[in-house]
C-alpha cells in the first residue's frame, strides 16, 4: 500500500476505535447512573423497580417526620393525591425541607420502605421541582375528567 | 419615576443596537469609512443607555420602590443597602438586564481598544455584536422587563432577597461569570466577521486572541468563585455538583480553553483555521444554551429560576438563529483552501491538537449528560436525572489525559522535536516531582492514589515552572522571557495546583454528621471539635441559632461560629457554615437541625488542600490575563521599534 494511504487508513481506524470506546463509555456510565422519577402513586402501584436507584417526589406528609432519639436517622412520608411512600434517611435534611412542601428523594426501595441516600427540597419559596409539579398537574387534570 | 427612566432608556438602547447592527454594515456595503466608524459611537451609545437603565433599577431598589414588581419580589426595607444593589442581578429579569449591560461594556471596550483592527473588519464585528445585543434586549422588553409596575396595589413591604444570595460570593460571582459568558459573543463576532470577509490570512486570529483570552479569564474566575460560594453557602461542604447550571458554565469554559490554544496555533502556524472558527461559534452557542437551561427552568437544578415556558422558547429561538445562521455562513464561506503544513507526532501542533480534541470530547460528554433528561422527557422515556457519577466516570478519565499532555506541550517545538532533547529536559522536573511526591505521600500516610495525585500535580507545576528556567537567556536572564510564556507557565501550573486540590479533597476528606451537645468533644483524626455553647443571635433581617465551636488541632485552638438563620420576611431557613480556611486543610462546621433534647445535628469536615482547587483556578486566570496583555505590550514595543 502507498505510505500516505496507509497513514490515512491508520488514522481512520484509530478514530473509529476512539469513537467506539467513547460511545461505549458514555452508554455504560449512562445506563448505571440514570435515575428514573416516580410519583408515589406509581411506587404504590408497583411500577417502580426494587433494588434499583430511582427518585421519588411529592409533598412531605404533615406530622409524619420523626427523628430517632440517639442518631441522625429520620423517617417521613412523601405523598401525592393517591398514594404514600414511607422514606427513611440518615443525615441532615436540607434547610427548606418542611412538612407539606415538595421534596425529592433519591434511593432504593427495600421491603416497601424507600431508603434514601439524598433528599432535595426546593431552594426558594417560589420554586417546585419540575417533576413534582408535572406529576401534580397530571393528577389534577386526570382528576377533573373522572 | 426611576422605573420609567429605566424602561425608556432600555427601549432607546434597543433602537441604538439596531443602528449598531445597521450602520457599520451599510458602511461596508457602500465602502464608506465614516459610516463604518459610526460603529464606535453607537457601541458607546448602547453602553451609555444601558448603564442608565441598570442605574435606574438600582435606584428603584435603593428607594424601596415596591410598586415595581421586581423590587417588591426581591427586596425589603430591612435588607442592607449593598444587598439592595446586588439584588439588581439577584433574579431573572434584573440579571438578564445586567448581562446585556455587560455585553455593552465589551462593546465599549471594543470601541476604545482594538486599534490595530482593520476598519472594515471592525465594522463587521460591530454589526454582528449589534445583532446579538438587539436579540437580548428584545428578550428583556418582550418577555422579562424588570420595570413592570404593581399598580394600583403596591405592597408596603417587599418579600426580601433569596437568603442564598445574601452573601459576598453572590455579590461578585454572577457579574464575573456574565462577563465571561458574554465575552464568548466577542470571539464569535470576530469569527463571523472573518467568514463574511472570506479572509484567507490569520490576522483576524491575531486580533481575536486577546479578547478570547480575557473572556476565558472571566469565565475561569467566575467558575472558581462560584464553586467557592457553593462550598460556603449551599454545598454542605461540596464544591462541585455536576449541576446542570454548573455544567452550563463549564462547557463554554472548556471550549474557550480549546479556542485560545487553537487561536495560538492559527496565529503562529496558519493552520487549524476552520477549526478555530467552529470553536468560536460553539463557545457562544454553549453560552446561549447555558442561558436557556438557567432561564427556562426545564431542568431540576439549584440554580433554576421559576419556570416560564415563554422565556425558554424565546431563548431557544435566539439559539437556533445563532447556531443555524453561523453554521450556514460557515458552510458557504469557510476557508476552502486548507493550509497544508506537515508536523510530526512529537510536535507542538500535534499536542495542541490532542488538547483540543480532549477538551471538545469532555464538552461533548458533559453536554450529553446535561441534556439527556430533556431528550428523554421529549421522547417520553420517562423523567430521569443523570447522576454525578456519570460525569465522574466519563469526563474525569479524559480530563486526566488532558492533564498528561499539558506539561509536555511547552517543551515541544513547532513541526518536530528531537526526542532525546525532550527527554533530557523533562526528566529533571519529573524526577523532582517523583521525589517530592514520595516524601509528601509518605509523611501524609496516603494511599497509592494520593501519591499519584501529588506526582501528577507536581509534575505539571514543576514542568511548567522549568519552561522559563530553560528558555532564559544568558545575558538578560529571566527578563528575556516574554509575558506570554509567563502566562502559559502560570496557567499550566494552576492546572497542577488544581489537580492536587481536587485529588486530595476527593481522596482524603473526612465528613461526619454527628449529634452534638454543648461540652461534648468529637474528634476527627487529630482535630477535635467541642461546642462551647448554643445561643440566639439576631441580624438585621434574620434571627439565628448559633453555635460557638472550639477546634483543637495539636497546639492550635480556633473558635468558629456556625449559624442557622431564619430570614424574617420570607421565613426561609439558611445554614451559615463556619470555615477555618488553611493552606493545607479546611475545617468546616455546619449546623444541621435541632434535635429533641437541645442537641444539634452537626456536620463536621476536615478537607485537606481544599483551597488549592481555587488557588489553581486563580492561577489559570492570572496566566491567561498575562498572556492577553503581554501580547498587547509586545506589539506596542515592536511598533515603537518600527517607528
């Protein structure tokens, strides 16, 4: 083969390999780090997977927040118009976490309890996480047709 | 009254920016130099009008004019005066006005400086920037005017500025970042002008270089301070979250870094022309994309403003016009005659190519991760979020590759380098880095990753530092070294400092959430924390629970005060962490929540070499600044010699 052509071929092969490696890396990293969002009613309906990390979001049920006496473990309930999900978490809750306010928890469902590794609340007075807002709006609209 | 003046001057600025887009272009068409020169005047006029407009909004804040909706929603009579002023850019409407005003500062700078630029070329740059300004002002007046009145029912009291924004970091972080964001428009305008002129020389790259560098300086400083602010104000000690809005500022930065490197190849060797143009277009497009992500509220983020689809659509249209228009121009007018210059694998060209490639790939992976939730939502694949791990897994390895090429590049010559010469020079800093890494690693008792972090960080720092050492002349010593070389040295060394900071805090930080009562000591490693007392503390517009914490570390004793504030007007709760900043470690104390028996849940952290992340960012910015202005003074020198 002509040396120049050989060089070009080598370059193309390298580029193809590089792009494939990068794509493979993106796809693998993506598939293991994508967290689906479920509103409580979907969790209650069994649509959410067990032992897989996902996010659940809704309002924090008034009166449901209870702190352990000796540790930083805390339990609370996230609810929407149709269902409730019990959440357990260990650590410090965000400043704007409050009863009857929107919150989104990331974690896994084990034995019917959602064990959260992270809890997010809205960050200012006028803001609701879009997923929670959408789910609420959807349910409100469905409700009006029933 | 102030609001009306503000709105009026904003509309006048709208008109002035139409003239800015029109007259210089007309001058080019008619080959009339005096029309082209009008660009300078209209640029200054746009600046003057927008300055009045911003000042009017500031005056409305200072006068507590709560009949103005924006003031009523983001201020309060109890708010200290400096926060009243910074509230101007504290939320959507005001900050977009502020952003356009900063664009007009760039316009002013361009009209005062840039004297070496050919008149007709500058006219085209002004026309392009006039269009950009026009689009952004249209966005304000049609979708988000900060001057709307709440008449006839004006409230007596405002609802206060978001407490998160009542912080020194917030006073300086957004303006700096905006300067950088908007700065990408300037490099973009240069690139577009070069396409329009079908330039086949590299002069435009030479003209664009300092502007692109200064833009990058501000992006670097803005991101660095943003990270520091997140650490101090909302991060619970975290300093980077791969939050969509952080990514939105990181992407233009990555591309800007690629751009300044590509520009230098362009200037010195006349190659990478089309590539440089594409980078300039991408940097600006990514800035607009960032603006879209922040303003539309489509993504869950700590930075997101309340959702408004109309605003999102407007920016999306601007973005489509910019990307579509510029790529179309590129397709029609890109330099057709590619310059062929041979260079080997061990050449500066090749390494700069690698650097560009890596940076663009990182940008691409970050872009995919950031936009994926939007794409999935649009295609009805469910509502998803991309975890921070994705970015760590994909972007960090490529970043490590970039870091590896950085210390090598300055030792390489253009075209090709003798490998034995390269080895003989680079071996000294590498050996020194190895020895130092072993000593530091051993004395710190680190794992092998710690050794690796120190070795790579020190290798970059020492290799960069040895460049001026090797290239100093016998007669004049270090004085013979050009400012641009110093600039590169500082910027690359900053990268090394950053590597140490990021690596050490990620590997060696200790973070503990504990239950603490007064007088009960808690130890982390050889640092011991004792709460002296919990008490009430009142500020001008908040009431706080505070804790005095005594930190014992060997022989040194520090007293820190952490606070949990409740802002009176909004009822919002804010954690004010107490940080004892140090050169080799940060000690961080934050109050979580009060528990039943009066104890508090507290977060205690010891973070080794935390500051180095930000020192590194600062050095990068300083280096780029030296490089930008060094170029200018050198040109002046040669001019003097020529005369």
